[in-house]
């Protein structure tokens, strides 16, 4: 069987061959680029999105997986950012309830008045390290948090507890605490998948707009050339405006797209954030379903919360001079684990509990702040003059991607003289459309309608939301609709569904971004082989291509996620 490209990709390339003229080309397929692509396309413009790797594979694949208002931004005086973030958090809870869920968050507090001047320091633009936050400034911050959402409250108001009540609920916390405060934000289960669902929605609603991963846009005189990274094919394209949404790579890509070389003054001041995923049932149970939001000795904020049956803990905040692919270094791992031991001193935790790690660059606006936590998480759009104007998206964070996309789209439409025709604030996303308040009722319905067991129903609802029906319709009657491993709910038919419908090109797309198999620590040598064989059957890969895919993926897993080939083999033996 000859190797073949997915029909989805072939169709997009054929449309470009027939007509390479677009109103706007968006460069960068992270969450901000996907957001502005959707925003512009839904206003009736023809838009092309180009990503040189996979969608949501760079900075957008490495967040803390929180959807939050940014409580600590209050001490920087960024009240508008907090207001915007809380509005967008609530919108995501409503529009994507299959992936974005409430997260009760508890802050252990060791003092009463400490940190009272942190807000004043931020207000006057000073950049020093904040003092430890005591009960009074935290109380003031949480009162503001509640006040901002008073007219559209979706989540409970905050609650303070004394030491005795706190330790009765969380006995493993440090006995040094004097108070605790609990408030609610949200978390996102599969951020990379939400990005793909935004693309699928856009394709369904505006078929003239196209998204292409593993491709690059290069200048060619007054026009541009689209280079297909999978075949080398070059296609002429043109646009009336360019949106540069390349995040941490913005300064590099700006020069490449304009042909003018690097800019003198960079727009982006990146910081590196690393996170660990721990397989630690004792710690998982000690959290009691809450995120613990705490400070390390150096004043940086750390988090730990239950995530997909494991524990997510992070993070670091280290300046980087140049954008590149990163890994969690041993000293960062030790820093994070040391922070965890300080807040849960009676729970033994070490490198042996780490089943996955990841790192990314926060593409923050350029700043001279000495303490990286003082750098704004806000966003703005900068217009670059040229034969084709370029709109650069600077800054931003996962929670506010829609608002940032809306802002950028409005500036582009002003340039083009195009009126807004639709708002996305209340637009359901992917499998969030029609999602019931109680997910278990939908699981029961799937069991009854399709004759599957409850575990598989829960898996499909968690990954796809209401799109689970679409997956099951595809899988029905296929011989490969069998689990790829005894403890795995993913089947060969589900892999085929993803390969055909979700912009998949390589093995890593499936194992790192379309499924949670890697981040949950589920991948083993046998499971990697099974997924590779399922993709080979779908794409017509020969044995050599299949072997290269496995080698590339397992190499990346070892180099960038701390999962060696020996660990993969050991997992097979443990599960045998």
C-alpha cells in the first residue's frame, strides 16, 4: 500500500492550488493564532492559518493547565487583566465544559500582615521580589476577586479558615500554617485538543478558510510562498494582511516574514516554565481535590493539583534569551520537588515519582523587571508597515486567548474596512456544544445506545465531550475497534478517526497532543508500537517509515519529557 497524505490535508492543499488569494494569513498555530484565525473567519473573511510544526505544539502545549483570573496580578496593579481573565474563564466554563472545569484552590498562609506593600511596589513600577503574602493582603485580593464577578457569579465565593480547621481537612500540609483561604478558578484537561476543536469548528462553519500544519510561509517579492513541509511543494499565496502569532518566536519570524532581518528592539521577553507530572497516590489523596497555591522560599508562586489521575506540580520562571525547544532540567525538577516538600513535609516525594515533564516559554512582553513574576501577562497588537501590513500579537496567556484574538481581529478588520458580524464570547467549542451539566448522565446514555462499557464511555466523554457520538459512529463495526493495550481505553479505530479528522501527520501528534497517553504516563514500548501500527495502516507507512516514527517519538520523549526508552520498557513489564 503506497504512503498517502490524509484526505483532510489533500483537500486543503487542493483548495490553495485553485485559489491562493486570502484576506488574511495567520502565521503561528498556537492558541493565539488559532483564536484569531477563528475570529476572522467567522466574520466572513477568507483566512489561511500556517503552522510550521503541529498545532499547539510549542508554548501552547506547556501551560500550567489552569484557566484562571490571575489572583496574583492584582498586586501588580493589573486590574483590567484580572477582569478580562475572569470574564474569559467564565466563558470557557460555559463554552467548553467538557474540558474546562471548576478547580477549588487553597492557599496555605503562614503570617498575618506580611506582603501588605507588594501592591504598592507593583503600582509604582518597582521590580523587586515581593514579600511573602499574609492573611490580610490575600483577604483583600480575594474580596476584589469576588467583587469583580458579582454580577455573573458561576463559582462560589472565597472562604477563610484557621489553622485547626485547615489541618483537619488537609492534615498533610505544613503545621507551620496559621490560616488558609479557598477560592475557585478552573483547569483545562486537554489544552492541545481544545485548539484542534477550535480548528474543526472553523472548518465546519467557514469551509473557505483553511488551516495547515507542518508548513511555512516565506516572502517572495510582493507575494508569499506556502511551503508544504511534508512534501516540499511550494504554492503561491497572497493576502491583504498578515497576523504574526508566533509567540516566543515573534522577533525571529518578524524579520523572516518582512525580509528585513531581526528587529533592533525585541517585542518578547520570554521566561521558561517547567512542570512535572507525578504518579503519587498519597499526594493525590492529600490534595482532597483542591489545587494548593503556595510560595517557594524565593517568593515565586507554585501550584500542585490533581490532574487526570496523577498530580501536576510547577513551575519555574526563568528568563530565556532566545526561543527554542526546551526541557525540564534536573535543577528545575529539584527546585519544584523542594517546593512541594516544604508545603507537604510529611510526604516523601522524589524524582522516582515523575512520569512526565514538560517545559515551554511564556511569550511575555519585553520587560526590564528584575523579578520575573512582575512581568505583565497582558497582551497587545503592534502593526508593522509594509506592502502587506503585519499585525504582531505580543504577550497573552491561555485563559485570555479569545479576548486577545478578538482584539487582534478588530484591528485587522479596521485595516481592511470590514465590519464585525459575530461575537465568539458565548460560542460553544467542539464537544462542549450541548454538553450536559452532569457528565455521567451522558456516559450512561452512551453505554445504553452503543453497548460499550462504562470505562470506555468515561474515556470518550472526557476526551471528546458530545463529539463522542461521532467517534463511536466511526468506530462501529470496525475490526480494529479493540484496545491497544490491556489497561488502555484507546482503540485502533479511534486512532484511525483521529488520523482522518484531526490534522495528524506523525506519531507524536497522536501520543503527545491528540490523546493524554504521554502526559498521564500511560505510554509504554508496546503501546507506542500499537499506535504506530494503527497509523501505518491508515497512512500506508512501510516498515521503515514506521520504525523511524517510533525512533523519533521515543527520542523526543527522552530528550524533552524525561521519559527514557528504559522507562517505556519497564512500564511494559510492570503491566504484563
